[in-house]
């Protein structure tokens, strides 16, 4: 997570070309008013900018609190419960001779990814479909313009149902080696950060796989609060036809950019 912060603050042009929403500055930045609309308009704009920055720092504080609960309390507790209820038959993590083969790691990680994506898709869509559950999930949607802090900004109930639950259930079904489970956990963390970083880097390893969804699809989901329920594989969005709104918007945007309005 810390790797992305210098990119945010330095705003290096090489990275900024991949910013998903270039028309809106990051909320922590002090915006410069370049209009000549009078002192009253400038004063109002400065007040709005200051309010946006205060809201951002308040959200950041809340994100840190939620991350502390979810990662320091829920994950250890649920992982321990998983190992008690479903003891792993995999060899020890530190016995190198018993490590899985590359093929085993590949197939187990692939199986867990497909299962996790299905679990995340169904639980995520369920959170949006039921009013009672959405009251927990709407905490995550407090971020309309994503940055990495939004990745773990989840109510604990939402975190259990959509993040930890599908991940642990995938490991229970596949029952992989502990090394493979660690690789899978790292993958989930990386893809979650990629989903919410606010940039769509073409070299991201998340893009190397068939049916890889774009970061801007999840950004679109946050912006309009509908569709694109998948994480990093949009295979289930395609199967269940839940990316139609995004595809229409994307097609309209591309047509507009390829045929810009002529200046008078």
C-alpha cells in the first residue's frame, strides 16, 4: 500500500496518464482557482476545497479504524476458526521438501481464484440487492473517488461476508498447501489494492489473465453504485449480464472522445 503514496503526492506525469478520473484532483490536494469570477466565487471555492479536504482526512481516520478491526481482529479470529473446524491436511509451511509442485500451485491458485470470484460476486451483489445488508455495504461506498484507503474500508459485517468469507471458503474447498494459501492471500490483497488505487496501470499483473476486469470498472461501480459486481475477473459479470450499464457508458465515452465537439 505504501508504494502508491509517492505516486499520489508527486503526481508524476508518467503515472498520471493512467489516472482513471483525471478531471478531478485528489481530495487531499489544495485546488488552485484559476477563474476570474470575482472574490466571492473564489472564496466559496476555497471553502468547498477545504471542506473536501476535511472530509477526506475524516474518512482516512475511519478507514484506519476499520482496517485495525478487520485485519487485526477479524482475520486472525476467522482464520483460527477455519483451522479448528477444517484442519488442513497440507504439509508444514517450513518443510521445503514437501512444498507443492509448480503445477499444483498453478491449478490450486486458479481453482481458488475462480471460487473466490464467484463467492465475491454473489455476496457483493447480494449486499446491493437487500436493503438490510446494504446498510453495512454502503460504508464501503463512502468513497466515490477511489484511493488505496478505500480497499479495506469495509464494515466488519461486510468484510466477513464479501472479503474474508469467500476467501476462506475457497481454501476449505480446494484444501491447498499452506504455501499456496499464502500466495492466494497475497493475490487477494494485491488485486483489492489494484481495484481501488485510482489508476489503471497496463502493466499490472492483474491484466495478464483471460477475463481480467479493468480497474475503471470497479471505479464505475463506486461512482454510480450499480453493476460491475466482480472483483478482478469479469467472467461472472458477463455470465449474469451485470456489466451492461458500464459497457454502454464506455461505448458512449469512446465515441465522444473519438469525435470531439468542434470549437466555434
